[in-house]
C-alpha cells in the first residue's frame, strides 16, 4: 500500500484552495479508498503569494506553469486556471509530457475537448473532468459508467447555479432581473461580468459535454443553441406560477429519430416535477434512459469544496488506476480491504433523533404540566405541541420534540404511559431534519 | 475491438429477463461503450421453460446451476436467484472457479458479503452489486467512486419501493395500511408475504451495504435496527401532514464521534425536503459529505429493466476491465473513441417544444379568433389560455401550446405580431413536460 501519487496544481483560486484543503483534511479517508497517498507536490499560479499563505511550507509555489508540467516528479496535473488560451497550451503540453490531467474547465473541453481527448489516448494518459459539469454531483461518472446499459433518450438539467439563484430569487421575492443580479453580484453568486452565466454560455459548454457522453458524438459546442435569462420579466414568472409552473434555465439534449437537439433556454417546468423544486445555486440533472427510466441527480453545482469533491474523486480514479490489479481497481466496499475498520456501532439506545409523540389524555387541568415535567426530566425539549379531537372528556396530544437520545425518549414514553391522566399507548415516530 | 464477454445467467425471473432484453436491444450502444460484445451464452433456472420461450434458440438453458459456473466458456456469472442458501453456495463456487460475479442479491451480501468479498480478492475476481441497492440508481458507484474525496457524514434513503408505495397511497387516499397493502399486492408492488419489505428488513439489508461503503466498515446487518410500517396509522399520517411533514420509511446511517448509527424506521420528513416528494415506488438517497454537502440521487428502485440497467452497468465495468489499457478503461466520452458517430445535429428550427406566449391585444371582439386561426394554420394546438389585466381597452393574453416545431412557432409569432389588434411583441418561453 501507500505509494504516493504526486499532484501538481495549476492555478490557486477558490477551487484549487478547496482541493488542497480536502486532500489534506481527508487524507486518511482518501488513502484508505485510493490505496495510495495523494499529495500536492508543486503549485504554479500567477499570484504565488495567495498560495504561499495557504499551503504547507515545504510545497514549492511558482508563477511558471512550465515548472509544474515539466517536473518529472509530478504524476497528475490539476488544471484550475480556467479560460481557453493558457489552459489549452498547458494541458496539451502536460499530456505530451505524459502527465495525467484533471480539469474543471468546461470552456476548454467544450472548445477543444475532441483534440485533447485524442491526444490523451495517443499518449496513454487520462484526462478526467468530473468537476467541469455540475460541480459536486458525479454526473460524468454516472453517465459514463453508471447508465451504460441504457440508450439515453434525453437529458435536462439545471447546470448553472448563478442563473438558478437569480431565477429563484425573482420567484421568491417578486423582484426584477436587474435588482436580483446586483444582489447576486454582491453575494458572490454572480461575476462582475455575468455574461457567460446569464447568456447561457456556461450551461452550453456543459451541455455539449453531457450530450457527447450521452449519445456517443464528438463535443460540439458551436451547435448548441443558447438563450439566456436577461429578458425574463417578473410578470412572466408570476403568470407561470399562476398556471402551475416555474421558469428554470435548462440545458436540454434529446436524441430524436431525426437527430439530436442541444439547447439552453429558459423553460417552464411544472411544479409537480422535482426539477421545479431545485432552488438557489443548486444544480440537478434528469436523465431518461430506455431501461432505467427517469433518474435525477442533485447537489451543489459550484463552490470551493463541492467542486474540489469532484477534482479529488478524479484523482482517486487516477490513483486507483496507477495502483491496483485491474480487478481490484475499486475495492468492493469502497475502502481498501486492509483498511476496513471496526468502528463502534451504536446501540439503538444511543441513537439521537427528534420525535413525534401522540397519545390520548383525560381533558382536565394540569395534564400538560405532568407530561412536560416528564420530558423536562429526560432533558427532551418540546418543539411544538398540538391538542386535538376533544370529545367525551378526552383529548389527543401531539408533541414534536427536539433531538434527544432514544434511551431518554424510551424512558419518557414509559413514564407518560404510566400517568393516570394518560389513557392510551404513546405512538412514537422518529423525525429527521437533515440540517 | 470486439472480443466477447461471455455471460452465464443464474435464475430467470423478471430481472434476468430484463437483463437479457437490455443486453440484446442495446447491444450496439453497449458494445460502443464497453469495447466488447457482452453476450449471454448460458442460462440456468429451476424452470427452464420460461427462459426457453424468451431467449434466442442457440442459447442453452439448463436447470443445473453447476453447468453455468463450471462452463470454462463463461467469463461472468450473473446471480439473480435471490435468497441466501443456494445463492451463497453457487456464488462461492463461481468465485472459486475464477468467474467474475454480478449480483442483485442484497440479502446475500448483507449476511455473507464480508466472506464473499474476501474470497473474491483472493481469487482476483470482481464481485459487482450495483443492482443490490436502489435498483436503477447508480448509488454504489456514486459512493464508491464519485464521492471518494469526502468524509461521509450521513446518508438517508428511501430504499424500499414497496413501503414507499404503501405510505404514498395512504397519504394520498387517506386509506388504512391493510387496505393499501391489499391493493399493492394486487398491483404486484408487494409480495404475497410482504414481511421482508414492510418490516424494514429489505431496507436494512441495503442500508448495511451502504453504511459499509460510506464509512469503511465491514457489512454488519445484524446490527441494523429495523422497524417497519405495519403500525403506521392514517391519523398519524394526517397529523404529520397538518404539521408540515410526510412519513417515509428511511434507512439512515450516521457517523457520529461516538460511533455509527444504522437504523430503518418510519420517519417524519419536512415537506420542504426533496425526499418528502419522492412518491410511489420510487427510491432516493441523500448523502451528506463534508466537501460536497448534500447530494440526492433519485430513480426507480426496482422492476425488471431499471434493475437490469444496474446489472448491465456492472457487466460493462467488468468488460472494460478485461479489455482495456488501464488508462483507457473508461473512454473520455463514454463511448470508445473509434465508435463516436456524427449523428445529425438538429438546427433550432427543427427542435420540438411546447410554448408559453404572452402578448397584449386591443380588447375588441374577434381578436382571439384571429390569433387562434394563426396557430391553427401552423398546426400549433392550444393547451390553455389566460386573459388578464384589462385596462385602457387592452388585455394581456397568455397561451400555453402543445408541442410544435420551433420553425412553426417562429412563423406564428411573426404573424401574431403583425396583427393590427396586437400591440406588443410576443414573449415566448419554451416549456417542457418530461413525460
């Protein structure tokens, strides 16, 4: 175990910083999964000072990209420069030097993907790009490896967080596009020049990659129809709402008998659809396959660590490839067999949850205080309470609690049931809030 | 290209039939992705007659499982017998014979997974089991390969379709558990003996596998707390609804500092959560990773072809491993580079969509008929219409159309704008219904 995969980082913006942090913070888990340590050994960025303040002292930081791609010590280059000029040159050179490449650069792949993939195949290196589409959602892996039994019929996605944030705010607050854009810029959800996002170009880049993977065609960005959200008016959002719809900027690609559609445009989506409920800067992609039917994949589409999550997954893929016997590339249980651990498995008594409690009481003064006293004794705090169905001098009580240990809840339930004013069993259903 | 991966099928129920059908129907796409043909060469089932009526004549069907696992011609055995007795023996023997194994058998893995995986590692074969959890949703691949950069914090899922169907029907129709169960049995959503599903045991099997993969622990089914839905009463569903919650049977596993929780039980989930909207027999899993945040994966959890989708994906994984240079195991664009095709890319004129149209008219008789005449001429049928905001003799018209070609819509919009009674541009937003 534990040979070392040596990573060269190109660029040191938020995603690179996040990648560095995740690799360091989760080094133990990542090594247990990958079968080798994945370590950043060299960084090139136009503003080295930012990186120098962030990373361990022993890691050399340079402002010369060539230093990284020519370093014989580097196994994998992570390109996080962005854009299509320097990034293209440097990725091509890295591949020519026999480096594997991980990139988050959708514009690069939308424009030069075919050329880059062909060169990588020739040089027998991997070019991995999970982070290029929908950030933390592993949609590339899902399409490329998870749904391989299917003829993909179509795919539709919210694949630009900025525009989804803007449309969500317009919907929630009834504000005009321009107002919400300013707010989004202030909050860092939109760039100073928001053109790429709001005109649908960024979504178009991603869609061209997804369409290629879905249908087995070359990447073809220039054929993608793009229409942005600048013209969307509040009144259309409001009419759509009255009719039962939300307006979302979708990337859509369909394989019809006559050919393939590729288009990005604002779209009315029925409020019945899960896609309509995807709000804020979140991303989601719906894929329809002839065998699997409709599947949906949801998560954060941008941001430092969500994107880093995808970059690191690509690095683990490369590490596993460099490491393993082919049949053991991915360990059956995700972690290398030797590194499985017997972590303490908690008995149900120790589980923490919130609770819904229902029981019937005799409707006389002091009943509630007897019940709440029991809960207080068990340190179970009440979130809300409902009293219902009073007849024959009986009342139904429903209590929602805050989080407490199962053992304490069991005790409290037993005590409540033994109260003379309580004349039913306590129905208990657990409650989770996922926050 | 195109060496051949030879598959032996064990069992011939609905999933095996679906697997056979998908492999045959999508042979072209699958070969283009896998880099080799994947062919069923032998089938063993207790009732050969069913298989014989279904599959191509040249494929030998036997009632002796040993025939398949001892066939030197078979590369991969697909175990779809179910249960934990014969299935265990036969999987162990297949591995000992050096066969790769694909299985959908969660009970088998929940009980004997550790033993089976250890033997597979020793014999250098793959045991793949995407179909064992959440059917068509590639959640095993996602956890094992897509989220490898994360420390998984918790995971919660609707991973049993039968119970989700029952709870959804109780919610929608206000019926009692027993009534809905009978209906579910009649529709084939529940077995004659529904114990495994309604008691949460099936979900527990799946949860023990997911927890192992999430946290790097051995599979430990006997530690999973399971509580089913038999006791759930209509009135609790109805109180939960009043309080803003849905009741779902969830499998939940959390990594707390003190240890790991693993539990299956009915759970109140806020209606704000996407998970609450997962209805009918659908499955969904929410995973929270420290880098990626919350992600959700949704799709069909059972059924012939959704499950087959997962089985075939595993077969493609095996094929790619047997085939490829390691760095080229998964082609960059999902399909083998040589098999990319230049499929006709449709110009926007040819795209088919529904439309939301908004414009202002002079409010006088005959206006609507002039507009609808134009739409009829373009063979665009109207789905619904709304007239609003009449003042100053003006009215706003909103029309939702059925599906039509973009070209026809463009023509109609031009013609509507040229009507003397129309005194605004036509705002057009496309509409998709994903059905």
